[in-house]
C-alpha cells in the first residue's frame, strides 16, 4: 500500500490522539469526514493500522515496578521459552533479539516482592535459559507506542 503525505498526517494525528474524530481530523487537514473515514479504513485494510488501543499508566493501576530483561536461551528452547513468557500476565512485551538466541522482555509487577517471585518462580524455572540480565526502570523520560512518522 502506498502512503501519501495526507495518510502520514492522519496517522500522526491518530498517534497523538487515537480518539480524534474524523470531523476533527478533517478540519485539521481540509478534508471531509467521509474522506478521512475512507482513508482510515484503507489504512486498516492495508495493514498499516493494526489496531486502536488504550495506553494505561501501569503505576496508577498498582504495577509499581517496571523491569526489562535480556534472556539468553539454548536455541532449541527459544520458541518454547518465548511462548511461556508471552503467556505470563506480568510480561508486557517479549521480543526475539539479535544475538545468541536472546529474548528482550518488559515485565510489570506490583512490587519488588512480586518481581522476586516472578524471577524465581516464573523465569528461572523455565528449561533452556542460559543467562538472565535484568534492569529496573527508575524514571521514564519518554514512552511511545507504535511508530512516530
């Protein structure tokens, strides 16, 4: 699908405010509501827009500890470990990274006791993990979902 400057501007406006109405976007871009709706539908059908979602402040809902992990696995266990971790409700995201069968993972838990339980009971219990490195988030300077155009 070919994306033009108007599509890019629509995507930018939706990234800034996913609840923006087609009327408001149209006013900003000098387009009709119908034209904006058709373009958004084409972006959805073309797979450019995968979904609309809500960004929740994890601290406000009791998830006071945010940690990032680099998890090295034996190659034969990588997919199994990744699937187990992805199914865990404390895991916010899990990605395969370059390197020796490495997973990058973001975990949100209530407190440090819950983090310790996650590490000992959920992470270290998985077969095939060869190394775990963790980083605790101290302060967030920027957080963004999706691509910034």
